[in-house]
């Protein structure tokens, strides 16, 4: 990589090297911890405020171990979705295909796992199947966006409707009860220190994406594209290839989330993906992912998801009117975007 290319890519902060040289592994770990806290202190403060308000308002019930367990468990699937969608946002794009990918993958899961509609039962082979299907749909979104030179939100909106239609056609518009007790126990269980398995899956993928975003050429190039796509091209980055790869990765995450979602619900239907895009986008914005691109890590996506899950749980516990809950979520989204958007990148607003 020449000097121009190196200058175009984000560099790791100097504290990484300083901590490693001066304090060995302990110093490096300390530097990592300080950097992590420095990057998400605002989100941690927001989470603390939410916990304080609902903790007082509920007489302490909100902070009970059972309720915290419920919040963490319910945040698992939204975290997987947000980990996927935030990467497109980091590149300065928009992925509206989420609900369509979840719909088609969810219906396929219902038809291939043990059910009362047909005799299929592929067992744990369903995981590579939904990974392949979700990745293929994401790949299609990326190709349409890059090869046809369509805005990402138009390309992915079209893909969303196409596969939502396919999901309805394949399922006949009906719900498909899933009768696979193995997956049910796996998804709803808690095997390590009482932590919900879905939360552990979310933590695993969070760590995977942290490594991907900071240690791989594609992950680093993703930030260069989001920061300035023209400069990234001039630096020799194959922008279209990076975009297609990231779209495919996001599709994989949507497929995995769909598998866990329909298994937890014990039923699959095309509408299972409905109303999942807004919470994922809100969580990304609340977590500190800038909608103008170039800023935001996997840690921001996960923390944003936890904040939104805690907020919604608290409002339900306080018996807030459902319509008012929607209004609160809208206010949270507007506030989060207003605080994270980089207005220097926007020559004009339209």
C-alpha cells in the first residue's frame, strides 16, 4: 500500500502502541479499556440515566435480576440486526432490505425445520442454509447498488419488497408452527452463568465485528469509504468490492437473526420481519453511529440496542400508553441523529 493509500485509511490511535511498549500486556489492556470507555462514555451515561429513571419509577423492579435478565435476552436478536445494518450506515449508505431478508429467511426456516406443514427436518443444517440465503440476498443488494449505480436506499427498498413478496408466496400467507424442541431449548436457554444464550451470541458477533472493523483491510476500508468515498477511490480502494462484501455480511446477520427470531417465537411467517428496521436504525443512531458515515463501531451498535431495549422495557413496566411509546422512540431517534450527524459533510439539506 502506497503513501496515498495509507493516508486515506484510519490509523489506530497512538495509545495502542504506547500502552504496549510501556506496560506490556497489562499496559495494552489498560489502554484498550480507556479507549473503549472514551468512545462510548456518552452511551454508558445514557444507559445509566434510563436505568435510574425507571429504577426509581418502578420502585426498584426495573433493576431486579429477573428484569435485567429479560432485557439482556430480548436485546439479542435486535443486536444481531443492528450489528448488520450499522455497517452500511458506516459506509454512508442505507439498508432498507432488513425486513425482506428476515421475512424470506424466516419462512425458509419454518418450512425446513420440523413443522406441521410438511415432513422436512434439516436440523442444525438450517444454520448454513440461512447464512447462505441471507448472504445471497445481501450480495444481490450490493450488486444492484454498485453495478446499476442506484442509491443504496432505493436498491435495498426494492430488494426488501421483492423478497417480502416471495416470502408471502412461499408461505401462502400463513404462519408455520415450528416443532423443533432442540432449537427452542438452545435459543431460549441460559447455560453459562445464567446469561441468556441469545445474549452470548450477540457478544460473540460483537467481538467478531470489532476484530473485522479494526484488523481487516475490508473493515478499515469501510471507514475510509464512509469518511470520503472519492478519496477512498483515489487511494486505490476497490470501493464497489468492499460495498458488495459488506452488504453480503449484513445479509448473513439478518439471516441468523431470522433463525433465532422464529425459533424463539416458535412460528414463522412473512410478517415476522415487520417493524424491525426502525428499532435497528434507532439503536445504531442512539449508539453513536453517524448517519453521514465514517463513524461508529460494533460496540456502539450493541450499546445502542441495549439502551433501546431498556427504554422499551421500562415504558412497558411503567404502563406507558403504547402510542406514547412510539412518540418517545421517535423523539429519541431525532435527538440521537441530531447529536451524531456530521453537518460538515452536508452541503445542503433536502
